[in-house]
């Protein structure tokens, strides 16, 4: 069993950041710097990686031997398909909220320490760079999601907001 409080908090902070950006964008989406994702693309990516993480946890709980590979969550066509299926930012945020609830339920008291220690072959890539290519304990996948993945994407979302100092200096 693992304490899911950090995971719940990370999902909460991510969804708060998404709501802040959505309120600023007024339902029109954001315009990111060249080469970066807009808010909807970030939400779709997090939805995809959340679903993959839920699937890995459910597979371990079912006795299967899963793999954890985040490359599909970065595929442009897949990201756009998820945005359409969820009908935009509000649908994506609701999907992520529910995925977070599922992951916290499955990744907490539903698993034994032995299951959380299951080594899962992991292939993690970010911006075309290989981060991990080795088996990881399931508890580290869940912990990394809470400690790095969600906070990193929260910062990425908030970076899409205009700089208030620049707005204040505009004539």
C-alpha cells in the first residue's frame, strides 16, 4: 500500500493550472512559443500518459506483466484525436480528473507492497531524448508521475500565461 496524497495533490495542482490557463484563454486555447504545445495539447498528453499509467497499475493488479512506454502520448495525431474526442479543454480536464481518481484508487490501498515492487519494463522519452530504458518498480512509476510528470506539466501550462510585468509596461 502506498500513500496517494502526493499524487492527489499533484493532480489537483495540475487541474488548477489548467483552469487558470483556460480562464485566461477564454475558451480559445493558448498560443505557445514555437515548438511548444498549447494548453489543449498539454492536457491531451497528460490524459494519454494518465491512461497509460492507470493501465499499467491495473495490469499489475490483474497479474499481467505490463510495459510502460510514453511515446504514444507524444504523437501529434494521437494528441489531436484525444482533443477532438474530449471536445476541448473542459472535457480533457474532466477526463484527467477521473483518471487521477482511478489511479489514486488503484495505486493506493488496492495494491500490496509486493505488487508495488513489480519491475515494469519502462521506456520514457521527452522531447526526443531518452530518459529511461530499464525496468522500474511500479511504485517509482507512480511516484515519478506525482513528483515530476504532473508538476512539470503544471509549470508548462502556467508558462503559457502572459507575463504580468510585460502587460503592465505596455502603453
